[in-house]
C-alpha cells in the first residue's frame, strides 16, 4: 500500500521532527516519502501539526 492511499484516509496528522528534516534536506531514502506527506497537507482538506520543539530543532 502506498503512503498516498493511507494519507487519503485521514484529515489530521502529527508530524515529528525527523520527517520534516528529511524533507528539508532531501534525504536520499526518506526525502521522497517525506515530500509526499508534506505535499498532501498543502491542500485545505488535511491538517498537519507539530510542536514548538520541532520548530526549534529544524
């Protein structure tokens, strides 16, 4: 099952620091998956949450 299929089933998601860093740094393994997650939450249909600590770490 692809990540897009799983993401289509939810409306909110908590994202920890690691996936955000993988996305920003374009990690060779996890970057594409992280990008797919970030892009899926750029619409108004879904919301993603994180913490102030994540913002500090990033």
